[in-house]
């Protein structure tokens, strides 16, 4: 396996080989004393098997740090595709991307796992718009005490930002923000007071050609009250219906 030679190297991601297979290597910025805890956490994550989730292969405890080893995906992420490349992606394919992402998150939730960092940068898009959800480094099991602030601000559910107890519904909120990236091909909008999603401003940025039900799903997923957000079983069903109408 190829590893950084200098202990102070700052790059987070590396390319290497594991038993001759290309892999992605991510450096985890954690204390060495946390190694045992991390090994237990990723033993759980390694059991996840889904066509829309990047496969975990293991951990490497090295003198330069602790590294997560996972399946290597050659293509870029959702932001590369829509924001930077400005690719001309049909609404049917945009809904297809959203549907595959929701299917991956539904699977995780049925396995008692919360992603906690759902965002466009963590959704890889390959040939024929095949999706792979990646970077589960902040994932946790649902039965653990949760109250720490984790994730990325613009995608973070209000209850997380406020340091309140939270549930799997935080992934639904973040997914709603990802839908805004898919619909507008732009970075998420700034939030309102107390980290509430700005529905009015979002709706003003929706292209006229966007299927109304697709934009409405954003509004449903980003409700401030977690109990009012749909679960991923409902979301998957709605996205399948939207995709069927566009196909």
C-alpha cells in the first residue's frame, strides 16, 4: 500500500493498492489513543454492502497516522458534475441521482447507521450516472448518545447546529439540501435564523423546467421539526414516481 512518507504531510486523500487492487486512502485526523474505538466503529461500517455505497476495505494503523481504505471510484462527485463542469444533465438523470442516493441512505438507516455528513461532495457519480455515497467517517449507530456537532454547516440539520439531541432525521435534512444542489446546480443557500432552511429563497432559484414534485420534496425534507420530515422509505417512493413520469 502506498502511504505518505513524511509524518507532517497535510494531504487527506491518497491513491494506493491493496492486494493489487486500486484503493482510495483517507487520513483520519484523530488521536492515536482513539485507535481502538475507531477500529470498532469501522468494523461496523465494513459490514455495509450496497451498490450505491462505496465499499470499505479496512483501516491502516501507520506510524504517520490512521488511514481509512476504501473502494476507488475514478469519477468525480456531484459538485464536480453540476457546479464546476456545468454538465447538461436531464431532469430524469438528476432524479435518478437523487433516487440512488436516497436508496443508499435508506439502506444505512435500516442497518441502524446514520451517515451524518450527507452533501454533494460525498456523492460520487460515475458512468451512466451511477451513484456511490462515500465518506462515512462520521457515521454512527442510532443507539448511541448523540449531541455532538458533526457534519458540514450548510448541510447540517438545525438540531445538530444547536447542539440538541438528534436522530436519523438529520440525514433527511442534509439530503434535502443535496437536492437543492441537484436542482439549482449551485452551492447551498445561506440559512435563516436558528439555522432554518430558507424555503422562500430556494423556491426563487428553482428553474422553471424543474418537476414541481422534485422541488416540493426539498421543502418536505428540510422542515425544521425533525418529526415533520419524511423517512427515506417515503422519499424513495416519491422519487421513483417522479422518475417514472420523466422516463
